[in-house]
C-alpha cells in the first residue's frame, strides 16, 4: 500500500477482527449506560504482544481518510434506520452528516499511538489512547456492528500499524431479523416469517425484496440467466449454487437488493470468501486475495493472487458495485487504481 507517496510492505495481519464494543464508543452511540472506558480489549496478551511488541509497548498506527469516508457511507443505513437501541437513536441521522463533514476536513493520513494497558491483571490484552485518531474511532463507530482490521506494514525494525474500520453487515441483518437459520436448508425462508402491515401489493414487493436476501425469487432467477454456473468450479447444478450480493444487503437500497447486476452465482466456498471480503475482483476479471487468509490456506483452496477468472461476468453495472466491495468489504490494502 502507499502512504504519503511511500510504498509500505505488508509484514503480517492481526489474527482477530476487533469488534468495537459498547464500552469504547462515545455516549450518543452507546447501547448501555455509563460514559465508556475507552480501553479496548483486542485479544489475549500473548497474541497482542506477538503482533504489537512486548509488554508496555507503544505502537504507531494510522488510518486513511478515504477509508473513514467509505466506512461512513457503508454504515449510513444503520445511522438512518438503526437496528439497535442506541442512546441517541433519534439524533444519529444528523450526527452522520456532522461526522461526515468532520472527516472531510481531516488529513489524508491520520496517525495516532496506542499503548498497552499492562496494569490490567489477567490474560486479556487491552489497548488505549488519548490521540485524536483513536478518538475518531470512538466517535463514529457503532458498537457490535463495526470491527477493525489491522495490518503491520513497513519494516520489522520500524513497523507501522494500518487500521481500517469495517461494517459487520451480517450482524446488522441478524439484529434486524434474528439469526439467519434457514438460508440453505429446508423450512421457511426469511420472507415467509416476515409480516407486513401494508397493502397486498406492497407486501408482495417487500416479500420479493426479502426473498432476495436469501438468494431466492426473481433476483436469483434473473441472476442465473446472466451467470449460469460458478466461474471457479464450473458447477451448473442450481441446487449447489448461491446467489451472492456484491454490495451487501444491509448497505443496499431496495432497488439494489433485487438488482441481478449486484450479484454473482458462486459455489458455497467462493460465496463465503467473497461475502466475508477475503477475495474481490478487478474490472479486468483478476482475483485479489486478502492477506487475512494464510498462504497455506490459499494453496489448499487452489487460488493464486491476481489470477485471471475468464468466465467471471463483468460489465459497467457490476464494476460500480465492485467499487463498494473494494472499499467497504474486502479485507486488504490492495491499490485498485
């Protein structure tokens, strides 16, 4: 990745996605009571020290303004139609506008330090910071539906730590609708258990939108017309294929949720890799692999970085949806420009 014109090599990736807890965020975003402790439990001390340095470490971290803007765009639906009972739920739409304006005035790269909270007894590793960059995370992140991905970059002797905020779209869906337990099995689909207190026409429209979340209905049918088989496995048996969304359901508007151009037909393993942001695609049909998955595992799967996927559907509409996937879903720092 490039920072201030300098290319920084990825050394390693923190093994855990750091879910932002309620205790870290500012009062308006909180689900519980209290002022928040600011200190952040991120992993065991052993894992934390292995990644950031020994006991009593101070680590130099940075975020990118572009990433923060992408995060805010990705979580806008949660700010405007919350799935949780935030302390200032009614104020969140206006807070989204104010926070976007605040971020727009930041430098392109935001540096901050974090330090080991070694005084806390026990095996759990905590970090904290009084720096502005860390406070920005506390201010904009919504708890339990946001997480942080971290890369160690630069050199072993003088490492930097790249932080990037993500939205947990699946967590938002489950908080809105309950666990998705029937997606691939028999029984009722999500649409069949959703009650609509509207007109029959509107109810039918809402049901079709909800069925698209499960990869069903007209969305699946139209997508299968465009993509008749998985471009990786060449499997064409519809019973073994999943209608995936490129721009996640929780971030899409009603039109995008049922737009077949916002999707791919994939075998289950590749659906999971794409849905969780472990792979993405360039507009020239090359696959990009996340370093969050080990080289050994990629070898076992049989994927290589920058490989050309000849039969992957690609068009202008999908390219636009993929831009969102690049910035807000893919877990990596690949330069797509």
